[in-house]
């Protein structure tokens, strides 16, 4: 089975509060809870045979990008932004 590359935003402990502040939907209260929840979701989606890229990002840039395209920073916008970042040259 061919591998698929999956891109996901991965906030740091340092920028997590800013990340939560720009998001328009409910987020886990702590960075540790986010990591545990997001890791579990990735594993439950059957991504074992795929390459998962955890992307560093600037929450301010996420907010600007999402608001220009969808008007809000929600799960759909975050996924689209992760895909956008993943397509950028290294």
C-alpha cells in the first residue's frame, strides 16, 4: 500500500495559549491534553501506514491565513492551513 503524507499543525507548549486564543472552536485547556487528544485521533484514523508530519507554525499566521480564506480558525481551516504548509518547499 502506498504511503500518504499527512500534515498536522503541532503547537508548542510555548505557543499553545496563543493557538487556543485564535481558534474559534473548543480546544483542550492544556498543551498536554491537546497532544494526548490529537495523538489519539491520529492513531484512530488508521494512519499507521502513512507519514505524519507534525508542523511547527505561528498562531498569528494561522489566524491571518484562515480569516482571509474562511473567516474563522476552525478545524477545517486548520486542516487546510496544515496542507498549505505541507506543500511549501523546505
